[in-house]
């Protein structure tokens, strides 16, 4: 076994060798395993920890590792869990909307593809663009802050809440720290908001197309997502008002800035109409402002948040630091005014108590550091370069695919396939050719408006990788008989 062997490979090898040892017999020392299998001490430690978690070995500090009473066959024995199909599908009322936990739309962008596959499907920054040094320094400083390891205020650290309030409402805007809750990232904030605002069985209006995470959260809570058509200028207010009247919905979820997946921005003349439609319906607008810090270098001045223009507590705003930093800095915020804030707070406490204080303190250190504005500028410039490279490659290699809008923020391009194309087949063929893209169907709450792909330019390490990914996608389309010229 060479130095490149994985922990999983060593685990399997040691698992097969366990029969050589009697129950309670000591396994070779870690140093001996390092020499025998030519792996690092860290690999040996992790492999033994995995076997211990499976109940196959017992580790005794200072004494070594010993074969446990169980055996590989006992561990791998499958339990009969067929009863769970009934338990998980049983409903309390025949009129209740069934809850469905379907993560397939999210897994299409979260799951890591096999080695060697070019990733044009993800939604996070590549390692080369993550502010790792600044994050490490922020974590180190945060750990030394007085009280950093104490239980935080349940709503979040006051200074961080104040920073988010200024970011959301603008300097001197309508929001204060008392209007903000710190959350464990944007997805957690979205879950808290929908569970707090809509009872099981209720309709929830969403843009069409929309972020699959919205649909997954709604359906898992027993809600009914109802699509409202959107175009390059955002949701159409006249159709939104009609949807409120037709469904009686009390919640509308939208992404007004660099919408996922279209990249659209809600037009200035539509913003007041969206808020007016919600006020007339006695409804909330959940503003998912996920992409504000991912504006491209040529984006120009950004519109204010809907929350900044809201004078009647209609908007529940959510945002996060995760996308612009690292998948592991899961720190976000919910902002709202009025009694709804108490309900949001109660739901979050029931779900997760609070966000760990060291993580909040690290986020506060990061956004207050001189490296923060430099990082924002670096990402803005790099995303513009990557976006332009991807758009150019698509126009050159696949002119038959329509780029519905070249975004000025975010990570992705929304592609329309030729009518009659099977987007799932295209995505599968692309993966076989070594490039991962996301099919469009999970972005629609009802029947889609035609076949689409969402192609991301975020995770590629450089523009040459984007070019090669598009060439592989072209090969996949050609194999399926789709026009490529």
C-alpha cells in the first residue's frame, strides 16, 4: 500500500485482517501499521478510529488497539427496516399535505463527483478563492476573546447582529441589532422562516424557476409550493397578486438579486408592486439575499434590499456569509420586525438552540479585518473572468444552447436546451464524459418551461478547466444527437 492510499482502503484491509486475531487480542502498534502498509500516522489513526466506531476494535490510550467482541459479519448484518416505510408515510389526517423529504435537487449540486470530473455543478468557491488565511487568523483571534466559549445570547452575539443589520438595511437604515437573529447559514434560516410563517398544508408562493432548496424545505414541512412565473426582471407582480388571490397564500419566497438559477435581478419598477401585492394579501415576503456579496466586478451599484424599503414588516430577510467565504463558515442572519421576530426566534431555539459562539466571534473578526474588503474585490474580479470565459466557451462550442441571461452576480449560467431534449440524459452523458452539470427539472415547482441545465463557473480552478468542461459537454450532447453547431 503506497502513501496515496486512502483511509477507506486501510480500513477495508484491516477489517479483512481482523479474523487473524482472537477477541481481546492486541493489534499491531500504530508504528508497525505505518511501516507495513506504507501510510502516514494520520491515516492509521483515522482508520483505527473508523473501526472503533464500527465496534470492531477497542482503543485504549497508551495501551493500543484490541479486537472487540463483534466481528465483520456481525457489523455488516442488515436489519429489517421495511417497517419504516409505513411509519414514515403515515399521515394524521387524510386532508393533510404529505411531507416529502427529497434532497435530490440539492444533492445534484452538493454531491462530490468521482475523481477527474470537472465540476460545473456546484455553488461554492473553490479552495483557491476561499479566504483561508483570513479565516484561520479570525478563528485564532476569536478563540482568545473574553467569554468566547461561554453560551452566547440566544439571538446571537450583539456586535454581529449589528453588523448584519447595517449590511441589510444600510447605514442609518430601518434595522437595528434587535431586529436580527444569527442563524447556522442560509439554508437553516430558510427552514426556520418557512416553518414559522406557514402551517402544514398551506400554500407557499415561489418564483418559477427557483432554488431547489426552497422546494425541499417547503415539502419537508408539509407545505405546497405554488410557482409564480419570473423573467429576466424578476417575478411578474401582476401574476404574483393573482396567485395570492387564487391560493390564499400568506408567504412568498424570492431571490430579488442574482436569482438562482436565472441570474435575474428584480427590476426597480417591480419592487414596490411586489411589496404592495404582499401587503394587500396580508402576506410575508421571504427575501433570500444569498448573492449580494458575490456581485461581479462589472455589476455596478446594487439595488437596496427589499427589507430596506419595507415600512410595514412585510419582509423577512435572510442572508449568509457561507457562499462568499467557505462551506464551513455556516453563519447567516434572519431580519424581521414585529411579532414575527418572536416566532422566528422560538422556532430557531427549538431547532438548534443557538449558533456556536466561537463561530460567531470568528465571523465578526473576519468581516472587521482589513482582508475582508480585499477578499470581496478579489472574488468579484475572478467571478467576472470565469463568467466571461464560460459564456465564450458555450457560444463557441454549443451555440445551439441558449444562454438566457449573462448574470452580473452569483456563480452560474442558466441554459435552455433545444426543445425535446432530455436534460437528465444530457447530465448523465456529461458525467460519463467527465463533467458534472445540474439538470433543470428540480428548479421547477410544477411542470418546467422546457429542458434546461444550470452550469456553474464557481468550482473550476481556472478558465482552462471551464473550456475543457464545455468541450466535454459538447461531446455528450453530440452523442445524444443534439445539435451542437
